C-alpha cells in the first residue's frame, strides 16, 4: 500500500480540499441530466488533558485541528464546464481551543459564524475556477501543507490543542495571555468573498480573492490576498507540495495588517519519511518558524501508521522581544475500512517576554479519533 497522503490533483482547490476536507463522502445521487448531490461529514472527538504548571484540567472536546462538521455538494455539468454549490457547517461542539481554566464551554453553541461554506463555483478547465460566497480565501491553508499523515492532531497551528488556556505566572496567578495569543500562524481565513483560481500550469496554481467578514455583526473587516500553490506527485519517489501567500486585512487605522505566509512539504514514498515546514511574518510585529519530521509505514493490515515530531519558534507575537516555543510528538493509526483515524499527541508550550513576569510552562495531551462519513 502506498504511504502517500495526498491524492491526485494539483490545483489550489484540490490541494486545499485534500488538506482540509473529509476524503470520504456519503452516497452520491445523480440526475438524468448529469447533475449530482453528495453529502459528507466528520466527527472528531477527543480527550484533552492540560497542565498549566500548577493545575490539571481534563475535558472531552472537539479537536480544534479539524473540527466536526457536515456538508454537501451540488454539481451540474454544462459541456466541459461545471457549476458547483457547496454548503458546510461546523457542528459547533466544545472545541479544544475554546476552553480554559475558568470555562469548560458549552457542549454545543451554534451561531451563524459556524457556517464554513455557502459557496457557488463555476469551474472551467480552460480559464480556471470562479467562486462567490462564504468560503476559503486564497490564503486559507497556506501554512498547513503537510504530508506526514499526522495533520489531524499535529500541525503548524500548535495552539489548536489548547489555545484557550491562560498562561500562569510563577506566583500561581493566571495572566491575561492565552496560548492562542502567543502561538499564531497568520493563516488565511474564510470570508464572504469573490475568488479566482487559475488552471494548473506544471503543478502551479495562482489564486486571488477579496472578502469581508459577513458573519460577525459590526465586524467591518475587509481582506484581500493572493496565493501561489504547488503540487507534484511525479518527481520519481517524491511528492512535493507548497504554498506562498500574502494577505492584507483592513480594520481601520492601526489594526491594518499584512501577513506573508508559506509552507512546504516533501514525502519520500519508499521510506515514508516526510519533512514539513511553515513560516509567517506580520508587518506590524510577529514572526515564527515551524518544522516537522514525519514517518509513515504499513505496520499492521488495518491501515497506515504515522508518527511525527515538530517544533515551533515565534517572537514578537504579543509584545516586542517576547518568545514562544512549542515541541510536540504525535501518532496516528488509520483504520481504512472504518474511515477512522485514531490519534494521540503530546505538546509543550513555553513563553517569555521582556516584562518582570515569569511564566510557567504548559503541556497538553489530545487523544481521540476522527470518523469520516
């Protein structure tokens, strides 16, 4: 069995779908004129244990790396072109990055901001894909290129495991700084947008979009971005993927930002060894680097087994001259017939700044399973 974790496809839409969306869909229903309807979803529940240096917390959560969701596609061909409509919503279960020492969160609390896709697409082989509606901006996923097989529980978004928890100082007091504040990726987002994806040229795709936050009341946030994606599965024994994006966010005055982000990954098929890296820089302050080493093998007949170790290093993310480091290890076991990935991961967080405050290190365990349907 191949250890490859990306399927065939080299456009930006295909790459983002392979990295973010369930690979298994429910039944497909077709009409006499070639139209089709198919639905999909996933449940991704996990046990979360967090140690803030003084107290331990144990919760049942939804894995923030890839939350539970449900959606469907409608497609209608018109000659060589295809009109598509996608709807997808989060199930809004209690997320691993949405709980903290003082608040274990609601089991579910759906709001309209949980709508991930309400998206109309016109796909043309010759001229590319035009999209309109709530959905991914061009830069969405640009920091998440990963061929390790452990992306369900470990990736550049290291705060997803416990992002809502507050750092505790050495005196035992909770500070106002959350894990999510100091371990940013600057990754792109989903917005009400217009987007264009070019046809694929030798593995490269160019994408651009303009969008606004239409789901948050009085947000007054505008974004525009451009991205370059690459995917090549035909380099002998290697698969190579990458993304580079620049994103501008306008909120008015000093809140305007420009983020430059990138990630890349390479997988050596015969050995199952992979290397992934990501980086990001914000013009108003903050930058980071991330690296991950992965290994995938067919150790048992039920499916591939994947392991990874990773390291994150950031600076100036909350205040000038601060530093943030995270180290993680992860293991994932695939059960192919059940469309199931069982996983466990351990992660450590440390933070320091130029103030007189000393912060205790934190650590998180996330163990669960993602079932795709």
